[in-house]
C-alpha cells in the first residue's frame, strides 16, 4: 500500500482526483476503505470454506487449503 500512488488508484478505478476527494476526505480514509473491502472479501471466502466443514479433520484440511490459497484480487 505504501507504494500505491493516487494516480494508480485513479487509473484502476477510472476516477478523477475530485471524485476520490468527494468520497474520501483524506488518504487515511481511502486506506481504511481498501482494508475494509479486502477484509470483506477474505471473510466471504473463509465463510464459504467453513460452511463445507463437517468434522475436525475437515477443518484442519480446510485451514491448510485456505492458508495456501491466495486471496482473489478485489474487483475494479
């Protein structure tokens, strides 16, 4: 995140600086929103994986799979 520039965010989202400023009053608010969204994506994935667990052994196997599976890229 430290290396991400505002220009990168604008290019990835198709937004202008004024649009970003309208939704995010400062960089901290933008970073907080990115972190919240990433957490939401991770929790959705983990919830789906845990819904399929029916035993302790399944939980152990599922934990290994979940930890070794990269998080999906957030939608643009």
